[in-house]
């Protein structure tokens, strides 16, 4: 087969048929991701006061820190019990 030349020595593209216009896309669409609907149709309450929102965030962060501290203290206590058992043997 002879290559077609298209201006300035560049090979031309082979002509292809135009895409069919049947209303169906040629490439599949990505899956639709939907957010869950609120229970009983009630939307979550929005806090009107920015100060209350700040306090809520600060308390949430403090609770996370306290949970981390509790987990670390439990690990230390468990390690201390293991060393006491080894010393008593």
C-alpha cells in the first residue's frame, strides 16, 4: 500500500467513517456516585454561630487527642505488667 502524503512530507491519516449519531455514546460513561440521603428526609442541622462551630471542632480534636493518650497509657500499663511478671519469676 502506498502512503498518502499530506503537505510538507507528512503522512496523512487514513480517512475513517464519521461516528454514528444514534444517541448512544461510543465510550461508556463512568459509574454515578451518589451521596446517601438524610434519614427521614431531615437535613443535618447547620450551626448558625461560627463560634459554636469552632468550639465543636476544638472539642472533637481534644477528644481525638485524649483517645490517643488513653491508648498510649494502656500500652505502657501492659508493658509494665509484663516486666513485673518477668521480674517475679
